[in-house]
C-alpha cells in the first residue's frame, strides 16, 4: 500500500458512512405519511448534501493523487 492509498482511506470511509446515513434518511422520509410536495421538498436536502459530499470527495482524491496536500498553498 503506497502513501497515496493510505491518505485516501479516511475520506473514503467518511464519504461511505455519510452517504449511507443520507440515503437511509431519504428512504425513511419516503415512508413517513405526509403530502408528496413536502416529501419532495424535504427529500431534496439529503440528496443535495449527498451530491455535495461526493463532489468534495472526488476533489479530495484528485488533490491526493496530484500531491497537493497543503490547501493553504492555494492562497
């Protein structure tokens, strides 16, 4: 296991756990009896957070692979 793979473990685990939590929240929300428009409105929140989480995960993996470890060097 090389150095880059070790640094990818934590972001991967966090993203998987967060994704599982958000998807569970979304499916439980679908089971709760309430008007459909409320379900759609409230259901967009966890799906949006899931999308943002995956986007940030992809950006972090690109940073690790490129060797850019220090985010402060961008400023």
